[in-house]
């Protein structure tokens, strides 16, 4: 920690005078100084008056050992000057912020011990008794200028204090005349003696405050926490409650205590209270362990005892691995962990009297201690620069001792917190520390998958992602002076290089894997990182087996299919100074791969922070000089490839066919609009015709807009971060859905007229309902799809502005379309039965009948075509499918506008006659007449033609 300077100070250099005494051989006695009381201090330096004291005035005494070194100790109230203390070691291995009371000199004339001035500060503590969860507030009020301020905590029973630095729980602030220490969420881990160490008036000062923190219920370990017992087979039993070491004195009182014997013992930093029950109770009983400390409310820990009665269903005694006594059905039996383990082993006795599986939380005690130390380091206890290398040095040995899923998860959590500490404090590791990390990582990756990793992932599926993030962070923290560095183990390969302002044209690296792995970073990606002569380090790390340990989470464009992986993950990181850069072009070659490769990276932000494979920013491309597929990514992280042997490769002909088909469809729809502009008033003279052509016209508008939007989408920047791409996908989804919903509205009008023959449909009611169905329903579906799938990264197809076919978004389009096609099919079947029956005396009038036949003809052709189209569209979403359905679907889908023009518009007899008479009018304008209905102009060549027209009008 960088000490905080409260004010400027320059200590005067004192005069020197020899203080000699009688020499003794060996270790000589020294003046003893005890710890001061509250408000008392210890210091050393120059007094305010500059008074120098010699032996006769009681300043101190010196003694010499057999090596000729002088051990000079100041008497009570006197200490060495700070400037002298900085140049000579202390007599014992004391903490460097202990006052300068005794120093070791190589000659007998160093100077004098000096009289201490009044204490220049006061410690103010909000409360010496901090309840669990409270926030400690410790303030130092200074009356003199001070420098080099630090805070320390000495745990109960610990010989040396621990440096406190800003962390997740610790906050340190300073201002003129005062400094403050704040610690949130207090627990027994923060109990002890707090020290404020600083320099003022040429002295080193230590001020102390003792803080006590009571235990809470979760700090107490009960064994068992419940017990079912048969008094016939087990007349006695034993209960225990254990607490961690603390600076509060606790005593235990058991109730009920009749017929029992209480005892206690200490082991490995904890105190256990035991109750040996010698007489089995006759009924169910709850025993209570009352932990009492003077001045505090008792902490009550209950343990329930259930007595097995005759006729109760029980699980029999089992001694196969552990000893499981007879247990009542529905109860959980507990057993202690083996020695050197902490936790409990549980086993449920089922309702049918059959034992369930064994669940163990036993964790190695040393591994738990290492985890606690790392977590407290992140919270603010300790110096990361000193503690991190020490913890890393212990990791390989602890990995070798890991023998249970709990051990593995605790180990991974320790590495995770270490990485967080290193990232926040920007610590640089030396070669030895990095080697220890890589050795530990290699052993973790080599752990048995079935007995450890599988069970650990059952508890925490993201365990592999935790390991990857920790190793990513720690591996790129090598000191610049330790470059270049290469290290190779069976599962871990690392190469790290340091580059100055000038570096090769491209950075390239290769690893001797099978197949060989190669990576290259073009020079143009590295040039912007070099500024003002900054050196950059590039670290490349290969982790074997890790891709098989990562959860099967696939982001946008990958769907939920299971992919094969090459058995390795490549991690590339760039550091410029102490800054990490994640942007940069990298080209990788993973060798020969079976099937169709997907270039992916592990995105730790996906799936609520649990991580997943993502294709964003990565694409596969054919290598120019080798038959393998290369990966090109625009960022730096952990890479791999996913192989799907059934994925249909991209076909350039499909893209060309789509563009040509959409162009033809747009042209056909424009022609359809032109036809309606010419003949609209002629073809909508009755309500059935009006509803039919109104629906068809809206279908034309929606499909025209959708095709235009879809055709222009490839020119937009793809990805969920592009607002234009998102808007294009949303509009296409909405407009295509609206096309089919208007088709549904047309079918529903037909169904109504077939079921209710003589019921008239008013335009002012039906048309608004058709608009709501045609536009509001698809708008709601499109909006729900956007809100549901976009946050999950499964809305857009990778590299396109259209719905993702793997993540489920496309099904919100295909599903309603196929449902509408099915409804239309039912309406058509009903229409055929109604209109083709022998007796039509109850049928609709002739004019209405002719209009209904026009609707049926259009639906009879368009419904099968659209149904076949999207049936094939659904088939293309399957993985095991050839390219033939893709081509058929593309042809039918892109030519929907042509089908509407041909079968919905031009095949209509009224439209044909209206167009014929319209074009004939341009050749014989004098032969036109006006219809009495004023619905439009009908063209004729002769009187017979006019009569025929009138008859036709009457029949329709």
C-alpha cells in the first residue's frame, strides 16, 4: 500500500554520542517495554527540546553477542530517532512499523535514545464491541503533522499484525488533521487489536484499539444438527458444537443436561463443546447449546433428537463406507468428515426406508484456510504484493491434496479471488509465481473428470468458466523484466514476449499441439498500442482439456446443439504498461477439423455472467496456403472452434437466388399495385369483393415493404449493437407476419359468409377488426420476440439482420405462419363442402356466390404454396438436412409476390374483364357507356357486348 502523507515533515538529524556498556558474550538482556494502554503510544525519535540522554540519565543500555553485534535497547519513555531506525535492523524480527525501541549496531557509537514528547494523536472508535454485520469506524485525530500513515490488525493469538488496505470491505480516507478507517460487514475475522502507525515529530507512533466481535449462529458448527435414534440399539449418543477462535471468552451450557456429561477441547483454531448423553430420552427432545460470553446475549444453537418408536419406518444400519446408524424415514443422517477435513457428510433416509445417495461437503482444512486467506486479502487484509506469490507457491501442493468435489470448488474459488486481487491491485508476478500458477492449472485440468469435475459441475455448472477467467487474468501479469518466458506442461503451454516501440512486421506464434496450432497478429493492430515508447507484452496460452470442462452454453447464432471441440483453448492477451487491451485482429489456425467449423470465443458476460461460446467478431475463412480453415477475430480473449458435422455450408448460389427472387417479387407487387389502381372501383362493388381485395391489397403493401427491407438488410452493419440492423430485423418480422395475418383475415371473412349465409357484414365494423388482426397481432408478436430474445443474445442470426434460426426467435415467425396456413386449410375444406353440395337452394345469392368463389380460388392456390414454403422453412432449421430443401424454400419464399400477382390478382375474372375493357377503351372510346350503379366504367365494342356486360354485372 502506498502510505498516505498527511502533511510535509522534515526531521532534524540528531547529534551522535556513544552509549557504551559492559560487553557480554552471547545474547544479553535488554530493557523491556510492554504494550501501552488505550491512548498510550510507542515511538522513537528526536524530542521536541532535542535533549540527549546518556546511561547515567537512564537512556538505555547496549549488549553485544558472540558475533560482535551491539543490541541497544531504550528504557521506558525513550526510543531511537526515526532517521537512525531507518538505517539499522531491529533486535528481533518485529514488524517494520513497530516503534524503534531496540536496534542492532555493528559499532558502539550510533547515538542516543531520546525522550518521547506527548502523543500527537488520539484514536476514536465508534464501539469496541462490533456486532456481526456492523460497520467499524476508527478515526485518528492528529495534533501534529504526520506522514507514512498505515493501519494494521493483529488477530488474537497472532504474533504479527496484518496490513489493512482498501478492498471490498476496507475503506481508508485521510484529510488535513485526521485519517479514518472503515470496515463494513464485521465478523469474527475482523476482531483483534487495531493499530494506527505513523511518523510525526521525528518519531514512529503506534496507537492501539481492541475490537471484539461476537459470533453468529452460522459461525457455530453442529454435529449433528438433527439426529434420529433408537434407544434400544443406542442408549447413549454425543452432541457437539464448535466455534472458531476469537478474542471473546465463551462458555457452553447445555439444556437439558440431566444424565449427561459436558466437556470441551481445543483443536486447530477452534473450540468444541461436547455433551455426552448417557440416558436416551423417552420422547423427541431438542437439546440447546447456549454459548455465553460476559456482557453478551447467549447464542443458542438447537439440535433436535427424534426417538424411533416401534412401527416406524427406518433405514437399516449401513457400514459399507461410513457408519450410518438406524435412521427414521424422512430424516437426514450425518457423519463427521475424516481427519484434516472440515464439513459434514449427509445421507437422506427416504420415506420408503431406503437410503439415498451420500452428500459430502468435506473440504481439506488447509485448502479452506488458504481460501479464507485469499478472500480476506480481497476484502482488505494483507499486502497483495507479498501475499499473492506466497499463496501461489502453496497452490500446487494443495491441488495434489484435493480429493473431493468440495476441494475442487474451493480451489477454483481461491484462484478466482486471487485473480480479482491481482487485477485490482495491478500486481506483476515473477517467473516463479507464474510457474506455480501454471503447475497448479495443469494439475487441475488433469483431475479425474468422472469423480471430481462431473460432481463439481453438478453443483456449479460454470466451474470451468471460473477456472478460465482466473487463469486468463493471472497469466498476463508477468513482470516486464522476466520476458521472454516460455513454459510447457502436458495441459498448459505458455509463451510470453515483450516488444519495444519497434517490433516485427507481424506477431506470430505456434504451439506443438496435435494438430499444430498457429496464431498471428498483424502489425497494423499493434501499431496503435505503442505510444511514447511504451513496451507491450503479448502472452499466448494454450489450455488442453479445458474446452471439455466448460458448460455447453451457446450464444447468438449457435443454437442449442452440442458441438465437438478440438480439445484446447487458445488465450491471447496484450498488455501495454499496466493496461490490458482486448481489441485487435488475430488470425488463428486450429488445424484440420471435421465438419463445418465455427470460430468462437468464450464470452464471460453471457448467461448471467456464467459464460458461453459466442461467434460475435469472429468468422471462418479458407486458408490461402493450407487446406485448413482459419479463424479471423477482431478482439483478444479465449478462442476455440466448434465443429457441427451436419451444418450446411454457405452457398453463394443461394444468396444470388435470394436477391433475384426478391427482385422479381418486388416487381410483381408493384405491377399488382398498378393493376389495382386501374380497376379498383370496378372490382369492389359488393362487400365480399371489397373485403377480399382490401385484404389482398394490404398483403401486397406489407410484402412489398418487407421484401424491400430484407433486400437492403445485407448492406447494414450486422450485430445486436447496430440499431439499424435491429430495426431491419424487427420490421421484416412484423411485415412478413402482417402479410399472413391479412391472409387469415381474408379466410375468416370467407368462413363467416359460409356459416352465416344471410347475415350482412357492415363495413364500418368488419374493416377495423381486419386492421386490428392484420397489424396489431403481428406487431405484438414481433415486440414480444424482441424483448424476449434480444437480452439473451438469441435474436439476430450471426452476421445477418434476420431472426436467429437456432435460438428460437425464428420459431415465433414460422409457428404463427404455419398455424395460419392450417386455419386457411380448414376454411377451404369447409368451403368446398358448402359450395359443391348438390342442393344449393340455401346458398348465397349469385353475385355473392361469385365473389366467394373468387376468394376460394385465391386461397386454394396460395395456401398450399405458402404452407409448402414454410414447411420447408421449418425443415431447413434441422441440422441433418441436405441443400435441396434450402434451394426449394428459397425459390418459393422469394417468389411470394409473383404468386400473389398471378393467383390473387390476375386470375380474378372481374379484374381480367376490367383490364380488357380498360385497354379496349383506349382503342374505341366512343363505345363506352355509363353504368347506372356508378361503381365504374365498363368498356364495350357493340350493343351485344353491352348486354353481355350487363348480364355479367347482374350475375356477380
